[in-house]
């Protein structure tokens, strides 16, 4: 049986989420990493484009994580945190300790990932 988060656990996880959000927001990518010098050699331009693509992917992942962390913080404030956004069942505390921004239980997350992969 899965039990609901205690108030103390929710507060501890909220602090963890707020710290993670602060770290994510303070991280700044140097704009030079996104720039491609049009006068460089073709091989250098290809490498620069590849490096730029990696930086853009990282920005996309960070943006998604920021959104998930902010949503989790709002869910704590609205007393919706700790419950699966898909089925409404409690999310195990063990899962929330591992991934505090998790909004789905393992079963629903597995279905979501299977659906996305199809």
C-alpha cells in the first residue's frame, strides 16, 4: 500500500525542488557556444554546428526540467503533489525522493513513454 506524503516530507522535497530550480536558472550558457563563425574553414564550421546542436539540445532539456520543477512546486502549494497526474493514485515516496519533479506514478509513466515511442 502506498501512503500519502507527510507534511515534513513534502516540505523537504519542496526545498529540494527550489534548490534544483535555483541551480537550473543560475546556469548560463555562453552565447559563443551558439555562434558559428561564417569565415572559418568548412571542417571547423561542421564541428561548430555539431557543438551548437549539442548546446541547443541541452537548453531544451534544461527548459523542460525547469518547467517540470516549477510545476511540482505549484502542485505542492496546491496540495496536489505526490499524486499521479494521470490516474490520481499516490506516487511512492521512494520515487519522489529519486525524482522530486515526477508527476506520474511508474505505471502511468511507463504508458506515457510507450505511447511516445510508438
